[in-house]
């Protein structure tokens, strides 16, 4: 049956063949609602191919199609997800049972909190006691949750701050999960380290940096982390394997990173970047509280001052993390800036601009290009550095919260604050759609006109010219 009509698809033969398969399984009742959904779709060909793959892998294709006929919302949700690119299609085709969960059980009307996901994790860990079992659960759970959050983004059209809060809460909970799994993996042979003076337990904190630190993580972002422990010491004398705190927390940190970022048959949870730690790649993977404070106070550079604006305790001993940030506050937010520091910051900006210009992506790079995400973030952070010594309200790791605080303090005009906020959200939504499409960490607009048109349609524009 010919149902494509005037719907434009690149490969009509493939599209019609897939549609014939769908109609054979679903009967004439599916034709009208599917045709309507395709007419409204950003990418009809991807929808048709994705839907066919999905039905082929479903437990009962006829049952799925009957649900689509009886529930227009279900059909619209699936066609919207399939139109977004390979990442969501592959997830649904790999796990067809996720679709019914999205329709009937998934929390779509709001972001989940960190505490909700942590509670779910602890229930799962009660019956999964090995490091390997817990790592598998983390990967599968993260895949399911990112599908739910992507559905909120592309189908529910949830507010931007709700989406990034949702992703960040998931990351926080997975970091807590990785820490718990790693600590319990080491405990039988190493125990928990104690101080030299009074055998008090030494605690550990994971600090989030970058976008996770600001609770504004995107769909395909690395998570930038710092590992911190409360004091120097050693593993207990009763432990079978004696070690210094430096050795113990190195092993702990490596296990945390493995639990999160090792690529397995179930994928990975998040990529981890540890380059922002003291002394960078050459430094220890975890630092004691006193050593970390001493490093920043003695060696901290302008870019590290700027990076620490985003620091936030996200797993482990939160009090330890807050203590660290409070001790570091005079470094991050000094009362006055000298000219040399300002020139260092200016130099960092110029280097970044030169790198982007050299790649000829200045006008198509939504993150690093001229007027892009990083320009907005850099501007906001610069104002925070200059004003934070006097105004505690601007000492926030969240970009939008900082813009609003700077506006309220009249460090920027109401028009400037509104413009920064509106354009930051606009560019971040583009970034999300680019990354949802293929699951890649990309920020560059397509040069191909057809691909750019598909991106524009996914974002709600009729043409690429209207979008640009």
C-alpha cells in the first residue's frame, strides 16, 4: 500500500518496503495514524527504518502496533524518538521493552533527584554484591535513564534546567555507586584507612568540576572530577594488605574510574576526565585535604582559579568537600585582582580562540566558536571572579544561577542578563540535539545542507535557513 504520498524521503524504495512490513503486521488501522505521524516527523525515513527494526526485535510486533493504534501518544513518542538519530533508535531496538516502560512507568514530568537515584542504587546493590555485577547494573541503569531524560528533552520538551539537572543527578548517583562498589571491593583485603594519630577513619570525597559541578551536564559529556581524602594515614593493622593512604586512594580512584568509564558489552556509564586535579596528569590521582589546599594556594594558576568556580562535592563525604571549598575560597574569590592575573585570564581566552580559528569552525562550533557556549561561560565566570570576593550571591557553580545573581546585583544590565540566559539555553539545546543524534561528543553544526535541515527540523524549524 502506498502511504508515503507527498512525504519527502531520501530513499523511497527502502521506506516503502519497511512500511509494507509494518502494515502487514498492523493492518489498515495503523495507516492513518502512522501517515499523520510521518508528516509531522523531522526525519520520516529514520522513523520508518527505526520502527521496522523495533518491531522485528519486539516480543510481539502485533501487540506493539495495536498499542500504537489505541494510544496516539505512544505512536507519537516512538516516532519522535526514532526521528532523532541512531542513539535513541539503537537503545530502543536493543531493549524493546523500554518503550512500554516509557509510556506507563517512567518519570517524565520532572527531573529525578540525586537521593531518588541513590536509593534505587542501594536497593539494586543489596542483591548485586560483586564489583562486576554492580558495574553491569550501573551501565544498564544509566542507559535506561538517559533514554528517559532524552524523551523528556525531545518529546515532552521539558525546560532546559530540568533536563541538565536530571542528567547531573544521574551522574552524581552513579559516582556514589562507583565509590560504594570500589570501597567494598577493597575492604576485604585493605579495610578503610585510618589516621596515624588516633586511628580515626579517613574519609573520601568526589568533587565534580565543569558542567557536572554546575549541575548542567549534557548528554555526551565527560565528567571532570577531583578525588580528595581527609588526612594522611594507613590501612588498619588488621588488614591483610598494608598500604599508605596515597596507595589506597590511588587504587580506590582507579576502581571508581573503571566502574564508570571502562567500555564493555553494556557500554560505559560516563567518560571520566581527571586532568583538572593538582599537578594535572603528572599528579597523584587523589590528594589529601591539606596537600590540595597547599597546592592551589602555592601553585594555583589563573585558569585553575576559574575552574574551581565550578567545583561541587557530589559523592562520598560531602562535609569534607565543603571544608575544602571554604578553605579555598580566598584563592577562588580574592577581594582584589592584580593586572597580571587578569592578563593570564585574557591569555587563556586568546589561546582558545586561536585553536578554534585554526580549525576553521569559528562560525559552526556552538561550544567554542565565536559567541558560543564557552564565550558565555567565560564571560560569566570572569564576572564571578571579579565580583565574588564582595558578593557571596555570585559564588555559584551553575551558569544560569550566576547570570541571574549578576543581574540582581546589577553587575550586568537586565537586558544583558536576559540575553545571556536566553542564548545560553538556545545553544545548549542545539548541543543536546547534536549529541543525542549519534551519541557523540560533538558541538559542530553540519556543513551538509541536508543534515543541517534535519537538525533544524528536530529543533522545530521548518528550514535550515530559518534555523541559521
